């Protein structure tokens, strides 16, 4: 990317900063406004009080804290930076005109509509709070502020602030004070941003992230003809992406003049989407003796896949000449880039695809591949009348791409030289972790704490990443030839042959010179509040349980029932700071009772979940006249936050969930492995918090499936049966949970949860015994069979006894319930009460009663 492109991108990004850094916040004088009135259009014979002038003031007042290029001439071609950033309401040059047009496009309006809405909104934006998109989905005519029950807090982005609040609870707060606090935080961190004078593109990454933190909850437009539901951050980002693409289009087609820029007839853009295929198999492949490394490998691999997606988007942007702000959507391994429709861009797409696929072929032998699809678009396609059609077309292009994912002419047939790669002088010429790729000698000493011997480069890198992720809070993405001392702390196989990666920490100095650094991310998990930041905050890391210092002591008691040898082996595996193995996680399903005895069943639970009808929600959940690219980007970003920002925070801070291992969580889906009983508990909390997150909109919900395993079950089997449980929830009508092969709606799950509590109380009162709970299983089967028979489904004579279940149950209850109660009358009452309850439940829930029943049986064994 050249200087001029970067200048346009940043100028467009910063164009509306004056809505946040305004007259009051900056203390702008009347003198300043008069001197700079050229930035303002004249309306009714006088200049209007306007944010464009405050954008200019921000750039001048914070001169010292911003890159020196912002206030100097000679940076790139054309206008001075400050003129570009502040000139968008009264454009005087072709380059200023570009930002003006980009501003309209990001809003999904033409110039007339835009003028009207700006006029209406100027006075009141500081009184306005951002309204949730979630509350509007699938609800027509939400076009008045009064119709909304929820609003967002005016707070920096954090796992707590991303939840909306009921409007009446928030109205007392003074928005002016909250704006001031936000601005003070922004300025505090602005002064700390790194790489300001070292590498401008990198500083812009940090600045973009800082703006996300502080302006995600500020509406881009105030109350007026538009509902204020798009954040200033989303508006700025999209404006920047549009401006960059428009600039490059006109530069590459040699039409950089105001008339051509205003002309909306040409298809000036490409929307490019990227998608990886074969990820599931890549992540869940288990082989040979990998048990000890399973959780590290899995963590490493799953993060690696996120990295591949990030870096594929980055590589494509680089090749096309775009800044990273051109990636307009990015979640869970899928990304969308806005680019210029030129020959250059087209050939870059093709070349980059081939380059990435060749590398993927070499490392995964065809298991993983990437597909790019693109559609051409003009200004009008981003208008509210037409954007829905454009988005639909993108979707169908991606579907087509699925079926032609690998170029068989290029990559078909046997893999050339596969056997030659193996070094037969090694102990294990074939990698013992994947059983696919050749071992290489240099991996022998590549990991200091693990004695895994020689493995392949990729597996070594995965274990390396999986181990470091839980210890370090910063990641630096650098060029492949970056010189780093020692080779233990970097990849042995640079990604796409281009990107080196190293871990660092917040107190460390840059280990490299800035020219070699492409990305510098703070990946630490959020505490309740937004962190103070000095580099880009990247929401890419997820929560996994690690051993703490008391690990050995705590496990000692839980392992008591095992053989001495097994106990010693498992204690030996505990290293504080390392991710827990699945064996240990399964043990955490056991509970230590007051008498020191251990109860429960040692097993893993896996939960797979995804948001129901997501394509429909994103494709047509909003009314056509509200359907803009900014809202779509905001919606995708906000949905991702629930999984990628809120959940890690929940697991980290809520003691019940501290042993839950996140396989992945992002976009719209989720895969967790944990102690089976904690996984069940987490599903209840997920259902509740997700509903809160989407403003209790009954149209937005998710399906989930839970399945149970012994700790040594191969990952592939775990993934497949969790998926099967999820599919069952979907096939029964979605918005449901499946556990123990039984499917219930979330409302039923709540009722069943009350039943579970009743069972527990009765067990504690010794009115019921564990063996009686076991017998209840038989009655559940009979009750279910009876229902089938009544629906006239064929039933064999052997099964006819099912009709007798009530009589049998009365007999069973009278003999067994409350046996130790001495007072006859009291026992009679209890038997009657419990019998009536259980018969009612058996009739109503049939098999679904197994969900609370087995939860109790397994916990009290
Ligand atoms: Zn391997």
C-alpha cells in the first residue's frame, strides 16, 4: 500500500471524529470556527455549526499525539491530510470528493437523503444513545425511537457493555457526562499508542482498534429521520473502505476527476469473500499416541485456523494494495473485502488464491483449501433499495464455489515427492502427532518443556501456539525473514510462506524493528472493563482451563479412587500454567463431598451450538429500507462479540465454568468440551444470556446438542456425536437442546431444571433412593411407548404391558417412597405427593424426563 492510499484511508476513517471530539470536548473557540469556515457548506446564507470543523480541530489540537504526517504537507499525492479529513461536507478537490461519496455510500443514501438526515441529526446526537439492531430483527416498522425498549450504555467496548439495557433503567444517566468519560479514556490511550513515528500503517491498525473501543456505542447519526442504530465506529470503517476502493479505481483507470468520481453508472467495486474448506477434518484429526498433547494441539490448531483466515485476508489486501480496514466483515473463518473493480485487483485475487492453495496443499495434502468469490457492484447497489440483492448474489456465488473448491487439474493425482520427504535415519520418520507429515530433525529441541521428540513442522507449531497462547498476551505477526534470536519462539513453518509469528508480553519492548512487523496484537482476555490499550486489541483468543499452583493438591483428592500408578501418572502430568488435558477435565466432573468422599461420574461433555436461521436473519431480518452494508457489518460484529468476547469472559470469571475448554467460539457458533455436568449448566446460562444479549427478541435463538464421553474418546467421534445431537435439535424444530438423546425446547428445559431440583431435594431427604431413580427409567420407557400406541403406531404384543405403567408405578411408589418415615400419616402424604408429581411428569415429558433424571443419577453416583 502506498502513502496516498493510506492517507485517503485514514482521512476517511477519521472524517467524523468531530462528532465525538466535538466543540465541548476540545474546547474549540469561535475564533477557530470563523477561521476554518471553508470546511462548512453555507445553508440559508450562513455557516452551520458543524462536526467537520471539529475534525480539523482534533487533528490540530492533538498534533503531538498524532503522526506528524497529519499536519504536514508532502505526505503522498494531492491534498494535505487535514483538508481531506475535514473537507467532506464542502469538497473542493477530486480527493475530497471521494470521501464525500464514500460517506453517502456507507450510509446507504444518495446525496439528497444524506443532506436531509445530517441536517436533522446535528443538534441532538449528544442526547442520543445507540439503539440495538437485535431488537429490530424480524420486526417490521421499528422506525420510531419510542418503539424501542432497549438502548446501549455509552461505555467503552467490554464484555459487560456490549449488552443492551432496558431504556427506563438507563434514562437517569447523563449522556453528556458519559461522553466526556469516553473522550477522556480515548485521549488517555491515544497518547500511549505505539509505532506512531515508526510505521504509520501499523499505528493506523492500533488507532482503528482504539476507535472501536471508544466509539462502538456512539450513534453515527443522531435522532432525526434515521433510527440511530449504527455506531460511529462502523460508519467510519465503512467510509474508509469505500473511499480507498473508489480512489484506487479512479487511479488505476486514470479517471481521477470530480465528475468521474460522482458518476454512479460504472461498477467500481468488487465485494470479495473468502472461505476455508475442510477445517473440521483438519482440526479434529487424532492420531496414535497424541493423548498427552491433545488439548494443546487442539488449542493450537483451532487458533491456527483463525490465523489462516486473518492472514489470508491480509495477504489479499496487500496484493490488491488495500489497508486492513478494507476487510469489512470478518468472523469465524469467513471474511469479506471491499476492493476496486480493476484488472489489477482481479489478477491479484486469482494469484493470491493460487499462492495460498499451493501452500495449503503442501502442508495439508489437500485437506484444507481456500475459495474466493467476488461480485462487481456500483454505487446504486449499496442503496437501501438494492443492497439486499447484492448480498444475496454474494451468497449464491459462495455456494457455487463450494462445489469447485480444489482445482483438480492443478492439484489432482498423487502428491509428487511425498515419500522422498521422509528421513529414515530418524527414530520416527513419520510424525507421531499427525501420522501424515514427515518428522524433521530441528523440531527435536524446538519446545523446551515438552519431550515429544521429532515431529513434523506443522504439529510442532501447533503445540507451540497451544502452549504459548495461555501464557503470553501479545502476538506479533512479522515478515518471514524477520531475525529473531533463537528459534524456539517462532514458527518452524511460516504461514503461507510469508508470515512469521512470535509471542510477546505487554511489558516487553519490540523484539523486531518496525519495518518487519505487520501486526501487533494484544490478545489478552477482557476483564469486566475495557482495558487501557497501546496496540490493537484483537478479539481472537478464547478461554481454555490451565493448571494452577494448587493443581496437584486439588487433583490428589479427586483421583483417590484410581490405582496408585494411574494417580501418579496423572499428577505427574500437571504443570502449572499449561492447558489442562482432557483426562483432567473429565475428572473435574467429580465433586468432593463434605465427608471427603468423591461422587459423580468422570466424563467429558461436548456442547455444540449455533444460531438458528442465521442466513435469514442476516439476509432479510431487517426491512429493506434499513438494509445497508453498515448495519450488516455492525450486526455481524455484534453477533460475533457474544461468542468471542462475552463467553471467554464468562468462563474466566464464573467459577462454575473455569474447567470449560473452548474448541471454538465465534461468528454464530460454538463448540465446548468440559466436565459433563458443568457443560449442562453452561447451556442453561448460555440460553439466558444469549436471550438477554439479543434484547429478548423471540425470533433470535440457537439450537444446541450435548453428548457425553469417556476422556480418551477420539476427538473425531466427540465432534461427530456432538454434531449429531445438534442436528437432532434442529430437526425437531430448532430453539432446542438435545441431551441424553432427548430433545426439549428451552422453555421445557427450564421446567425440567425445576424437576431436577425436586429430585435432588427428595434424594437429600431420603424420600427417594438412587436405585429408585434408576427404576424410573423403566417407567419413562413404558410411558413413552404408551403414547406411541395411542397414536396408533404399531406395537408388538410383548410391549403391550406398557399400558399398565400407572398401576405398576402406584405399587412401586407405595412400597418404596419414604420408607424410613415412621409416622404413617406423614408417609402417606409424601407418597401421594411424590406419586402425583411423577405421574404428571411422566405423562407430560416422557423421554425428556431423562434429562433431569440422569443429571441427578450421574452426579450422585
Ligand atoms: Zn505432524
